[in-house]
C-alpha cells in the first residue's frame, strides 16, 4: 500500500519552480513528511541528515547498479561496465580501486600551478572591462581545461566536447529527462584513445591504457579499449559539471554576503573553509537515487523491495537537526561533515580536485575583482535533473 501522509507537501524533481529554490519544500518534507512518497513518479524520498547519511553508505540495501539518477533507474536499461557511480560491489570496488590509483589526492594537489594558470588565462583579459560571468568566463573554462589536461585531450577540442556533454544533461521546461542505452554507447573519445595507444604520454588516458589489475574473474589483465572509453567519458563529464556549478554558486552567494566576501579578501586563509560552507549551503549535486534491494522501515512505514529511494543530500545539508541556523551562510562555520560529495563507497573520487579548483578559482577571482554585484537581468539558472546551478552568472565587477 503506498505511503499516505497528512501533509500536502509536494516535491517534484522535474518542476522548474521547485528546483529554483527547493529549500522551503525540503524543510517541510523534513518536518512533515520525513519519508515522502511521490505517486506521479513512484519514488520515495528521505530528507533528514540522520536518514540520508546512513542510506548513502548502506549499499546492500540502497543499490546503485541500476543507476543513481531517478529516470535512469526507471528506464531499467543495461549499463556499461566501468561507470563506478552506477555499480555495486564487488565490481564497483575493482573499478574504483583502479581509478583511485591514477586519481590520487597527491596528484590532484600537484595540479595547483596549472589550475592557477588556467584561471589567469580566463580572468586576465577581463580586468578593466567591468563585467565578468562566473560561468561562461571561468566556471565553464577552467574545469574543462583541467580535466582535459589530466586526460590528455587537446585544448582545441575541449570546448566542443564540454558543450556536447552539457547538452545531454539539459532539461526543457516541463520535460522529464528520458534515458536509453544509446546514451552510454558514445565513441566521443575513441580517436583520442587510439592515438594515445600509439603515442603514450604523461596523462590519465595513457595510465588507464597501461594499468594492470585483477578483474572479477581473477584474471590479471589490462583494460579493453571499450573500458578505457567508459572511464574517460565518465571522468570528462563528472570533472566538468559539478565544479562549474560550484563556481557559479560562489559568485552568487558571496555577492549576497559582501561582509563575508570582504573577510575573504583580507584573509585568504579563510578560503578553504569557505569552500566547505559553499558546498554545504548549495550542493552542486543535491539529489541521489537508489534502487531498494529489500523491504526497509523508515518513520513507521515499510518501503518495499524494488522501490526507488531518492536521497536528498542537499536537504540534509540544511537540516537544522544537524546544523545550527542552517539557512545562514557562514565562512566561519565548523562545517564538520556535509554530504555534497556523497558518503560511503560512492564518495566522490574527485572531491580533492573539486575542492582545489574551487579554492584556487575563488582566490584568483578575489585577486582581480574584490567586489562584484550580480546582473540578475541576465543570470540564467541551468535545468538538469542531476545537478543544480547556473547557466550564466554575470556580474558587474570593480
């Protein structure tokens, strides 16, 4: 029997009005319907920190093998091996450990000079122009160049690839995103992989081509071309989208909190904690979905095996049961653990890189533009079902 609630709260992940500012709806869900059921799309949702955190780590119950996006689970399609976001152990552990070898925090942190160079290349031409777009001029540029540099993709091709990846995520007004198996059969990076197989270099693509590992059958081998292609496609998409959104939120939130921005200008040691608070306050990827593998109890109700559970980590990050005054942005907050990078076995492999990019981007912006105001007439919020952020975030700078 479907869950019924005395509350009339309604949450729809495809509703543009809700997505523009979901926090009032999520607050009501936490208070009135901590286990929520959406009849239209047939999913359950949890919104409190104390519920979302353990569910993210309980992969035995909340499975990712059919996808971690609502419409992907509903499509019930066969997914290619190697997309660790959409896998469960034991195959997930094999693939993640392989990627972790070439995607270490030490290697990511060594990129700081290169990331600063990419920021300077984007920002220096804008000094003195009095206008700057946090997305188009920086957020869509620096992450693309960084992941392209890591993978070994020529700069001349990076922008076109990023635009095609972004287009695949866009939702039109009133549209539910549809997914098919063909969406995961792209040969976008095939020519680069073939070139690198013949011309090795110091990049992640070459490392993936040459890495040896023990697969699920116990065979020690190298990755097949199709497996390398899957990894590279996944890294290219994940490495662009969420960092772009983080940079956009940075521009918006600090414009709305000029007193805290002034503190950051005066004391750059506050920037790392400011990035953590930005991630908590506006999670770039605030909604995760899982397939429920067994009957489970939440708030006095049974969620049956085979259901879809939506885990609202963005809501959990604003849960007043966990964070004092959670709707207030505070660069001095002792954030502790937020859930913007997930939790458990699917904790974001690129978290160290995202933090580094966010920190360097903010530092380099403040070096050139210590004050700004958002041009709201031309700011456009992006519409996707997987991330929240801005398509444009133009500012008047001084």
